[in-house]
């Protein structure tokens, strides 16, 4: 059965269950607020050691007062089960946020972990270690505030009550020393668990899960992860706790620092993503032939969708990746891009050898070598079973094979169909012949043999159809009795098919039917004449002869039936008339009426039967009237309505004078009326005595009346009322006397009870009403004092001292001598005075804080804490003042550092430091200016690097004109850039050399065309001096040298010939 209360808390519903306890949502009726109640439950009774640990840990958690740690209100035992009352957090836990896998901004994730770190640092400073940090124990309120729950495993740093061998915590989130069962745990164990939570928030994967390829995920994600964040996580997850952060505050500061660097890290991550994009695009362009053959799937290059890639699915795990400026989303996208790039490169290596197989299969298909082509395709399918180009080629091969088989099969089916058609026509089966010929034409439309066979079959079927139509028509006419038409149609059919036995038979039957019809017509006319003469016996004779010739002849049967019915009805009428007379004479009017009615149903015009029916009807009506009046008189006598009895009897005697029973009923009614008159006189007298409260006289008169009418209910009731009134009078006197005695003894509860009992007997009794009023007032005053005392105690326990003071003061007004109320009033007064003092100091501290006098605010907060050490706002003000002073010192340090970095032209450091400073004070004008100048300088440096990288790429491509444009753009941004000047000068020189080479090339061609070979040799020699590897210059020079040598030889030959002559 569900519990309704635990202690003073009213249970509303269960929130959760664990191995050692149950958590309920409850309502505190004293403080009027909701609370979470944790009840410790085990299979047996809770032993003393567990109880001690439970309460000690509750006390340690109750000492913690921090906005990010759930507050402990109360603790106690209920039904031997320990319980703790805690703050109820209306929100959802971090485990639910992670499992939903919805979008959570990266900055928000860092902020949540920073809140957790600061809360745990506060707990560690107070000597409390949580030992079970996990997403399920971290709740997020609707306002976005972290609440750390379940300090049920927490213990004081020096506590030694953990049972030997008992491991506390959740394995996935436990530090190595906690898993080993170390007894000297400190805050760095909780810090390890926070790092696991941070890892899971970023990657949606636990870092140490054994059933997922976590190492692969981390390797891919960390490739794009900022070094600073990776160092934070690695350091926090160090196996040796000495290598971790010293405390959670240090880890929170590291995360805060990284948070301030996010804009810069986001820009760096985008640059890396663009580089991977470019590599993917290059691979796609370089391997277009593989894509066209479906050896590479284009979806491999669709980097914006996870597709069916299992690793991409593992990385994203359903997380929404829509936001374009979120570091966490871009981190996962970069990981997915990097993994896709590796997958594409691996698949290109695997499928490139298949190009040769594709070429071979195409040649085989073109030569119609279908079986060989399928064998080659099988080799391709062994590597890529679903390749669309290979599947398309395989489909074409199968189509060609199927077409070859279909042609052979079609010829065989055609020959078979023609053979069947000829055989069917030969044996006189034109329908089968037509079907076979149609099948042949379906196989080969226009086949001459099939068309001829089809024509012959159609002609034979047409003749057969016409004969069948005539047979059917002759049969229909015969069935309808149209024998002339049947004879005519059968004769027409015999002209077409003289051998038709059925037509011959129908013609003969029509002739015989026509002869028989003539004879029957004569007999019918004879029977009609005899019917008109009402000679029914003769009608029966004529009809009998007719039916002998035609047993089912309709008119003959009808005449026979009607003649028999008329003869039978005449005999029955005579019998009924005789019966009706005899029954009327015997006084049996019901039977006479029934018989006469039956006769009239046979012959409505019979006057004698009509007269007998009317006489019987009148006699029956009179008898019913007498019976009705007798029955009415009896019923009224039974109801003792004697006037009605007399009226009914008088009416009955008018109908039937001297009726014996009517006379007896009249006598009895008159006697009863006389007796009633006397009883009514006695009843009136008794009522008068009752109204006058003369109950003894009322009893005497009612007894007298009952002697006349013992069953008179009114007299019985009056007698009982008189008896009860006499008894009640005696009871009232006794109660009045008892109440007077109880009032003398001041027993107000008994007085109230007696007065209420007396008023139930006599509601308007004046003395009883007064006694009840006085007793109620006395009891109400006593209850009020008790309630005020209980409330005052409750308000004191709840530390609601204003209410406690008001309630105790009100109680003392009702009972000035109450010692406990006096004590409670004094205690509340002292606490309220202290609170007034605290309030004044708080207001003073707030004003100092508004004036930014943080040193004075710190002193006031310390003074306030000396009055009330655990005052939360004072602790917060002290913390804020300390942080403000620390913040001011930090701002001065950051401003000095930013100025120094700017002077040193370390703009990245300047931007980082100024961004960190603006995160602390966004209104600092000088830091904004430093940040803007650093940002502009970084943009300039980034632009210069980008242009320099572009120029280097153009240099690799030897695009010197583009290099010239790029370096000019770079020098416009940074005029003194030495590398740009050098590249520009080199590009100009190369372009000038190219221009000179082109001019020399044109001149060499011109000299060659003009056969100025020596000039051509001179120009090409100059060109090769500028461009030694120019093949065109070498070719022209060689041709010119050959032409010069040839010319010289010709001249020498001419010279020799001249000398010879």
C-alpha cells in the first residue's frame, strides 16, 4: 500500500528508486513548500552502521550552502526508516539532456561544467567529497542553473565509516583510485568524474566504453580539437591524480580561459575544414572516370550528410548539427570530413584496377561474346557487387540471351499451332481450329497459312451458329405455345441442315400440338356455357374430360375448383344456420354469435344469420355490464370506498332488478359507513389532545377508537406518538440535570456532548442551547491555545521567528500564564533582533557594492558573518567582493599584458588577452580598442598569409601573371613585405623573359620562312640562351643549320662544276 506521510511530510508521488532507497515528492504543510524526501530502505531492518553513515552524510551535505548544490532541509526516522528532506529541483537531469541528443551550444556545455566545478570546489573546501558525480546526479533547472544532487555517497574527508570492500560510485565515471577502493580519496577523484561528464557532453560517448570503437572516435575528433581543450581533458583524465588539476577551481579557470578563445579557435577550425573540403573536391575531379563507371559512389563526396557511413553515424549519434557557428558541431563535422577523406582515398586505391576489366567487357559485348562478357563482369562484381554500370551491362547481356532463346521458342510454338489448326479443321472442330490459328497469328502476325485456316474456321462456325440460333428459337416458341412460329423456324433450319434430328423433332411436336389445341378449345367453350347456366355438376363433367386430354390446363383447373367450392359452401351454410338457432335458444350467446359470424363470412347477404348475430351481440353486452358493475362494487368494498359501492349497486339494480349479490353489498356498505363516522369522531378528539400535549388523554381516547377499528393506522400512530412523547419528556429532564452537574465540574467536552444529545431530543430547549454555546466557546479557546503552541514550535524549528513571535503573542493573550509560550516568544524576539541587525548590515553591504566600494563591502560582509556565520547572501557578497577585487587586479594585469603584446606586435596574444579581459569587463574602452587593433592586425596577417600561400601555389603552377597580380595585392596591404617583393620581381623577370622568348620565336619563324637561315640560327641561339629547354628553338635551329649546310654543299657543287668546265 503506498505511503501517505513520512514524518510531517505529505507524500505526493515517487520520483525514483535505487538499490538503497526511494525518493518521493512531498509537501511540507508547516513551511508550505515542496520537498524531495529520500528514504533509506533495505531488504531487512537498517543496521546501526548504515543508519550512522546515512545521518552523518546528511549532516555533511546540510553544511553545504551553495546555489549549485541541492539544499538539505531536515532529517529523521519514520517507521524505523531514516529519511532526509531536501530541496526539490523542478527541471531535468543532465543524463536526459545527453540522451535526447538535441542541440546544446558548446558555450552552454562549458558553462554547465564550470558551474559544476565551482560547486564541487566549494564542497571540497568544506571537507565534503561527492564520490558519485555523473549526469544522473546533475540537474538543470528551467532557469539554466546547475544543481548537484545526491550527496548520499558523499563523506567528510576524514570519515572512516565506509565499509571495508564496499565500492561507492558509478563505474563509468569513477576515478582509477576510486575503482581500486582507495580509502584516501580527495577532490581530484570528483574532478576526474567531471572530466568524464565533459567528454560525454562533447562527443556523446563515454571515454572508456568497451563496446564502441571509442579510440577511433577520439582520434578523429581530436584531430580537429583545439590543443588547449585536448590538454584540459587529458590532464583531468590523467590516471595519476598528481598529474590532474590541483582542484576543481583550477579546472574551471582553464575552461573559462578556453571559452574566451572560442572565436579564434572557431576560425582555425573552419580553415582546417576548408582544406579537407578542397582535398575532397580535387579527388572527385581527378577521378571523374571512376565516378562515371560507378566505381566510386558520388555519395562519398556528399560531406554534408552522414549517409549510410557507420562511422559518421557513430560520430553524430543523432545530434542536431544545424547551427553553423557552434564549435562542438563544427568539431564533429570536421571529424566526419576527415574520416570521409580517408575512406575516399582508400576506395580509389581499391577500385582503380577495375578500369581494365570494364574495357574488356565492353569489347566482348560489342563482338556479341555474351558468355565471355558475363565472366568478366563476375570479376568486377567480386569487388563491387552493386556497381550500377556493371549491373546495366549484365542486364544487357541477359536481355540478349533471353531474346535469342525467345526467337527459337517462337518458331517451335508457331509450327505446333499450325499443325493443331489443320487437324481440328479436318475432324470438324472449327472452334479449336480458330483458337489454334489465333495462337499462330499471335506468335507471327500475318502468317498466310494461319490466315487461311482462320477464314475456313470462321465460315464453318457461322453456319453452325445460325443453325443453333434456329434450334433455340424453335424451342422457345414451342415452350411459349407459339407452335405456328416454332413450326416455321424448324422448317427454315432444316433447309440449312436437313440432317438435324432436333429440328425434325421440333417440327413434328409443333404439328401435333396445333391439332390438340383445336380440340381443347371446343371443350373449354362448352364448360363456360354450363357455368353461366350454374349447372355446376355439368361443369365438373366437361372439365374432367378437358383435363383428361390436358391434365395441367389452367382454365379447366380453375373452373373445376370454383364449381367444387360453390357446392361445398352451400352445404356448410345450411349447417351453420341450424347451429346458430339452437345455441341462441340454449342461451349460449357467445357460440351463437361466433357461428352466425362464420356463416356471414361465407354469405354476407343471409338475413336470418344477420338477425341471429345482432340478438346474440345484445345479450352479451348486457351480461358484460352486470359483471363489470359487480366487480367494481367488490373492488370499492375492498378499498373501503363504501359511497362508491352504493353508487355501483344502484346502477346494477337498474340494469338487473333483484340481483342478490347487489342487495347484500348494499347492506354491508351502509353498516361500514356508520362505523367509520364514529371512528372519525374519536380520531378528531385524540388529535386535539395531542395538539394540546395532553398525552395521557390522547392515549386513552386512541385506545377507545382502536376497540371500534383495531387496524386504524391513524389511531395507532397517535397512540405511539403519545407514548414516545411521555418517554422523551422523562429523558429531557434527566439530560438537563446531568448537564448542570457537568458544568459545575467544568467538563466542557461532556457538557457539549450532553447538550447536543438533549437538543437532538428537544431542538429548541433554551437551557440546552445556552449550555452548548458556553461549552463550545470554552473548548474552542482550549483548542486554539493548543494549535498556537504547536504552530509556534513548528515555526521555531523552521526558523520562521516572525511567525513564531506573532503566534506565541496571540497565545499569551488567550492564556497569559502559559510558560512554554512565554519561552518561545522570548527566543523568537532574540532571533528577530539579530536578524534586524543582519538586515541593516546587508543593506549597508549592498549600498557599498552598488558604489563599487568592494573593500568596504568585504569588511561589512565579514562583520555580518561574525553575527551569523552561515548567512548565504553574506557569504555570496564576501565571495563577490573578493572576486571583484581579484577581478580588478586581474583586469589591470590583462590591460598591461595587452599593451605589452601590442608593443611587441604579438597580435594573437594581444587579441587573446584583450578578449579575456572583455569577458571580465565588456565595457572597458581601452581593451576594446586593443582588441579591435589586434583583430585588424590578425586579419591583415591572415590576409597576407593567404595571399602569400596563393602566390606560392601559383608559382608551383608557373602562373607568373597571376603571381604578379597576387603580390601587388599583398604589397598594397603590406608594402615592405620582402618575400612578396622578391616573388614579384622574379615573376616580372620571368614574364619579361617569356615576352622576349616569344618575340625571338616569332622572328625565328619569320627568318625561316624567308630562308634567312643564318639569321634564324642567330635568333634561336639567343632564344636558347634565355630558355635552354625550349624544344621549338632547338627544332628551328636544327632545320636552319641543315638548310645552311645543304646550301653550302650546293654552292660547293656549283663551284666544282664551274672549275670543271
